[in-house]
């Protein structure tokens, strides 16, 4: 993809944080926007602000955990704009606490949103995009936790590793098509993620199901706290370059190298 002018971009989790910042940055470069989010009040506010800024935007209330809801999002996108070029599979939630303390509903909610969400997005958008043959891009928001697991974030680590694998798979399988794939792997970015239980459905425990948790010593694995806007610029550049891994924090590199080294050294004991 050479530029964003006139392109149609869908961003899930687009009412807040990284998603909203990427949407704004794409809009500033001439893209038309579809913001998808489960939180209606924040979504309405974000869509209105973007329209007031002269960026053509619709907001579609969407639960990415629900396949039919994501199919309806795709329908709404083509109905309004007649095309789709960029999908950022970004909606995500985090449950904090020791892996051994996680309840079945903690796993369910994390996997439903963080992993099924992007899978539903691929199912709903990619076949139509491929059929239309326009330049396109799928961006997945994973996390550095999907590359090196962090303490006290078990279900999150598992889902984000899955998202990294999904993007890597597509990056390979989409070769020779006009559609690229990237995966964003940030350490800390200043957003509302720590308060994600606000959107936890009642049937999976609701907001009250959060674990009492003290941020023990995952410190180094969090890195600096970046802004969502600087993260967004990196995403836009990554789309234009069709770069697979979008790393935000240089300080994350030694942790990846440490993990890779341990995995490689374990081959010393292989048959
Ligand atoms: N902030 C960080 O430090 C950080 C680091 C690494 C990865 N991430 C990832 O970035 C992504 C964006 O999160 P953020 O940090 O901007 O947090 P955020 O809470 O500010 O934004 C997430 C958005 O997703 C929406 N959402 C939650 N559940 C949803 C659902 N079922 N369907 C549709 N929308 C839903 C929320 O309403 C919210 O608007 C997430 O995937 C998160 O895991 C964040």
C-alpha cells in the first residue's frame, strides 16, 4: 500500500487508546474510518469528534467475541463505503493475576476477545478483500507479551502468542496477493487497558470478577510508557512498508534474545 488517501480502514477497539490513535492518524492521512467498539458511549464520542475534524467516520457497536457481530461490522463497512482496505484487529482485554489463580471465565473472556476476535475479523473481512483485489492490509495488535510471556498475565500471554502466530501465518500465506499483514508488539502504552474489566460481560463474571493484584516485579518487561499517538505513527509506517513485526520498544530486544537463546540452547539435549 503506497498511501492512505481514500482508503477505508476498520479499527476494532477503536473508541480508546491505541485503536483510536491509529484511526485518527489514518484519518489525518485521508482514510475513511469505521470504528468498532463494544463501549457505545466512548464510540459515539470518538466517531463524532472525528467527523467534526472533517474525517468521514462511522461507529459500529461491535463485540469482536461474537462472530455474527463481526460479520455485521463487515456488512456495515461495505454498505457505507463499498470497500475495505485496512482492518486493524485491535480490541483486547487483560486479566491480571497468577496463571494458577485464573478461573475458567478468565480464560474464556481473554480467549474470546483477544484471539477469537481477530479470527472473526479475518473470517469476516479477508475473503471479500481478496475477491475485490484492492490494495489492503491486516494489522493485528498483539503485545510484546505474545513474544516473551510476562508474569501474572497467563491468559493474555497465551492469546497474544496466538495473535502473533496468526499474523505470521497470514504474512506467509498472503504472499503474491495485494494484501499485507503486520503484528504490533508493544510493551507499555498509556491507554485504558488496565481498566479493561469495565467491558467484561456479566455471564463471564462482569467487572467484579477482577483479581486483587499488585504489580509485583514485571517492571523490566514493561519498558517505557509510550503514548498511543507515537505508537500509531509506527503502525502507519509499518503498513506502508508491509513490515511483519512492529516493535515499539527498543528495550524489549534483549528479552527476546534471552528467550531465543534459551530455546536454542535446549536443543543441546535434543535427540
Ligand atoms: N496499553 C498497553 O500497554 C498495551 C501493550 C500491549 C498490547 N496492547 C494491546 O493493545 C490493544 C488496544 O488496547 P489499549 O491499550 O488501547 O486499551 P484500551 O482499553 O484503551 O482500548 C481497548 C478498546 O477495546 C474495546 N473492547 C474491549 N472488549 C471489546 C470487545 N469484546 N469487542 C469490541 N471492542 C472491545 C474497549 O472498549 C476499548 O475501547 C489491545 O489488544 C491490548 O491488548 C496494549
